[in-house]
C-alpha cells in the first residue's frame, strides 16, 4: 500500500509518516509479524486483547493489519467491531474494511461503507474507489457506479488504470456497452490484454459471443487469461465445438493453459463426449505437472464419466489426494448415470464415514443411483435421512428420483399417490417420467390421467406429446395417437430435432435424422443397409407402429433406420478398428426401436457400444443393455 497525505475538510489526516521513528518501534513490528503468522481467528483475538491492554488499539498500522487478516479469515463481524471502535479511521482503514467486505461477498455493505467514508469528508483514493466499483459490478449497481464515476472525474483520478478497468467492467456487466467501449477506446491499446479480457468477459456474460470474438481478434499478443476468457465464454454459451477449436489454436500459438483453462476445456469435452481430447488433456496435465486438486480432479472425473469411461473416472478419484464433497458428488453422479447403483451407494457411505457432509447435489446423485438400480427400500431410507439427519428439505429433483424409482419397479400407482402427497407441486419432468412408466407397464388409464394433467396446465413439451402418442400407438389406439400429434401441432410445440455425435481420430462428427452431409455418407448408408439385413436374421422386427405418418411399411422402416444414433454408430463401425468400443452422444432419449437394434448390432459386431442419451448411459454388449431395458 502506498501511503499519501490527504486533505480532509480543511485539515490533513494521514497515517503515521513512514519517516516517523515510531514506525520502526519493536512493538509494532513484532505485533504485525505475529498477526501475519496467525492460522485461525482465535489467535487474532488473543493478540488483539494484548494490543488493547498495551494501549496500541488505535495504532493505524496495527489496525490495518487486524482488519485485513480478520477479513481473510472471513470473520467480518469481528473486523466490523474493530472498525467501529476505531476513533478516527482514515482512508486506508476504510479501504481495508471495504475490500474485506468485497472479498467475502458482502457487496451492499461495502458500498454502504464507501458512502459513509465520503459523508465523513474522507477523500477516497484509487484503492477505495476500485473496491467500491468492484462491489457495484457484482451487484449490478449502475446508479451507485455512475455516482462513483462522477467522483473519479472530480478528484482527477480518471487516468488511473485500475480505476478505469473497474469502470469498464462495471458498465459492461450492467450491459451499458456504449459507455464501456468509450472508456475502453480511451485506454492505450498497445498490448492492453487486460482491458480486452475484461470486455470479452462482459460480452460473453450477456451472450454476445461475436462481439467478444471481435475484441479477442484485436489483441495481438494474447496471454493465458485472455485465451481462457474466450474459451470459457464459448463453453458458457453452449458453443462447445468452437471452444475446443479455439483451445487447439491456443496450443498452436504455444500458449500454456492454466488450471482454469483445463477445467473449461474438460467441461466442453464432457458436453460433446470428446473422450480422446479429454485423455490428451489429462496426459498434458501429467506432463506439465499440473496438480490434481479437487477442482481439476472433479472436472476430470466428470469428463470421463460423461464421455463413457466410468472406470477411468474411478481411477482418477483414487489418485486424488485432495477430495471434497464436490469430488464425491461428481463420482456418485457418474456411477449413477452408468447404472452402477451399488457402487454409487457405497461411495455415498464412504463419504459419510470420512466426515464429509452431503449436499442437495449429493442426494440427487445417490437417489438417482437407487432409481436406476431399483433399490426401493434403500432409496426411501436415504430420502428420509435428508431431513432427519442433515436438515435438508427435499427439492423437486429428489422427489422426482423417488417417482422414477417406483415407476421403474412397476409401481406407478404408488408413485402417483406419492406425487399427490408431496409438499410441492410436481413439474412436467416428474409427470413425464411417470407417464413413461405407465407406457412401459401397460397402465394406460393412469397414463391418460397424467397426460390430461400435463396438457391442461400447458406444461407439456414435445417429449411429453410424443411419449403419449407412442403410448396410444403401442396399445393400438391409432385415432387417439393421431389426435395427440394434432394437438401438439395446434399448440405450436415443435419436436426437438435429434442429434448424435461420435468422436473419431480426435474429431467430433455430428449427425441428424437422415443426414446426407457427411463426406462418407455412401459408406455409412451402405453399412446401415448391411446391418439391417443381418439383424433381421437375428429376429429384429422394426417398431413401425410408432411412425404415425400415412405411408407404406417400408417407408416407416426407413424412417426408423435413419435415426441419428444409427448413422453415428455406422460411421463408427467403418472408421474404427474391429472390436474397439464405440461411444455416441445423443441429445434426446433413445427410442425403443433403436435400443433394440443397437443391442443386436453390439452382439453381431462383437463391439461394446456406449450411448449417452438425455436420461442416462446405455452400455450395449453381447445383445444386452446395462439399463435393463428401462430408461
């Protein structure tokens, strides 16, 4: 901290002069040294008591250190009490407490203290203003920020780089891009990578990816933080493939990623199912000795789980020296998605035995595992322990897991009673899950009741309409099936298009229904026709009844055959070595017909085929699926 003398209401108030002999007093130096060595707030309190007894409780240098370290220990109440008992706080002490509130997320209190300082005629300096503007940015406090901007101009602090950066960030976060860009343009652009990174972050927070890219392109020499900001922005705006392309470009520019970059890219790999790139990043971490802390480790576990390699996720977990609740949550959720329910429950118990307190996310994962495994008694016991043992009120996701569990084991009536007695209203996802159970277990009457409830409250999405239509079709009620499709059209509900992706040779290939864009489309469709003939010899019969178009049966068969996941699998078969695992990611639920077909393809080709759909992972092997034909 650089100290300066400030004029305050016609008099000068300054911290002790650095040339003052008292600055070098043994007591002050010894006390500050002791404070800096503290590891816990209780140590601060005992030292503070001695400070008071020795009459040094108003020494601004000691007070500054007390406020700073108390804030670092997140003891804002204690820091506030120290500040309240300070007789004549100067700008440096105000800055210390304001900065402490900002660092601990108490932004409104930080702004309040800033205004209190100004009202007491204490002139703010660049440090105080930067902290206050930071608080305004987090609170989106545009009015307060503009007032502070006015003070910046009056005090002649406009040229200060830190202050100007905080003003750019404030206006950008509040969506006032005209003001933000005006300040940005006034700054020296020669290698101004920090200001550019601030603008990139602000644009992507508002979903303005192209504007962010434009600023990104202006930066001649980009550092790791700048690259990471742009990659993170793409990931947060759902542009995963573009994020991975940018990461590859970063590598070509020989810019070394940091841990934040690694986590961002692993997140993109998780979404796309880009296992090979994820493995390369893991290898890169080992080569460059990037620590496997709980954040990076959790991202790796999540990547391997969502890319279909749950065994590798387990190995990463075992290698980690530092684990917290988020690490366990990632693995429990991963095991649940892959249908390894018993292991997920065991991991949950291990976490409890380690003294780690479960969160709401933990219970979603373990209850989901119970659902996939049909573990009714255990599921209810864990559900009841939420409130009983941990004081956690169940949310809609937890109730949904129990409904799914009861539906899975063929007890949809009990599931409906459970919904009726819930403390909160069911959502369309929960009712859709129960509707699916009714279809599978032939409970059409209950299914109609649930469907009517969904349609009456207009909360049905395209999946619900399709599910109900297919339920009628499976029961031979063609008229009703067609009527549901007509209602869907009348309501203006568009069916979400299916899209499947597969990674081959470190490149993501995407397919939609009947896709003919791929350069190897001829070989793909040839392989599809070949498989179609072979699986029929194995007893496969297409479920043409779910195709509700007034067309010939052979046309209905073709409509099923060109589903995106089948095209992706066919491409995998012609592009990878025999007997290697094929991994496919689909954005929607795999239909019953494709599920039956893929089981036979896995058996015939002697391949393991792993498909991640909207609900879970399906491990197809030797003619069976890990989901037990319920998903």
